[in-house]
C-alpha cells in the first residue's frame, strides 16, 4: 500500500520513476525485436543488422532512437514514433547488454 501511495504522489508531483533494465527489455521486445530479433541477433532477410556487441554507446543509441539518422533506412531514418526519452535510454541500456 505504501508503495502505491508513493508512486501516486510521485506522479502527481511530476516525479517519474527511473525505468529499469526489465523495462528496457520489454520495450525492446515490443518496439525492436520484430526486425532485430528477440535477442538482437538481427534478421538478414529484412536487412536489419545484429545489435549484439554494437560499437555505439548508450547515448548514441538513444540519440538514434530519438532523432533518427537521415542516412538510414526506415524506421531509423526518423525518430521512433511515440518513444519517450526515458524509454529510449532504457532500450539503449538493454541493447548494450546483448552479447
């Protein structure tokens, strides 16, 4: 009960709880896995690269998700629709764990 009250107060005050690694995994499964594979292995038939052991750091991945890259093919040529910055950060942190 205390936790629910604290969360409600936090929401009312505009304090957002930080997203966890589990949140990043769930968001990846929902927003990214259909092209990049459930484990980030990529799907060559879709020309979606593997994300395992990417050389980009989490901030670069976050920026790509939030702003897009005009040199890329859809969907990454533009920002991912409806994705919030904290969600993009959680996905990026999750991607960095893929091996």
